[in-house]
């Protein structure tokens, strides 16, 4: 599903790396991905071992929106980095 969603973002504008504390299992991973993927033009993939999510977007999404969606699920966002092309 992730790769299909990424392919649909052919006009990708940017990428953010989100560092997250408190993730332990695939349910955590899926919860975060679902919370972020609900936004139009955004695709999220969580890497449990790295304690991070990669958020790719064709429509701008604010750091606050990402942080709020994740922290609403009781995880802690420690840092968000915008990756420059």
C-alpha cells in the first residue's frame, strides 16, 4: 500500500523525517501511518528500528499537523526535519 501511495505522488514536493518515541510494534507503526496517510497528498512509512517516519508529500503538510496527529495517539515526536532536494 505504501509503495502504491508513493507512486501516486508523482509530483512529490517534499519529504520530512519525523523522529518518534514510544513505538514498539506493528500496531504502533500502522496507527501512525494511518493517522498521517489520511491527509490528501501525503504518504507516510514508519521504520520501527530507526524510531522514525518518512513523510512524503505533494501537498504541504505542517510540522504541527504531523506532530498533533502522532501525539494524539500518545507517542512523542522528538524532532521533525524537512529534507531538502
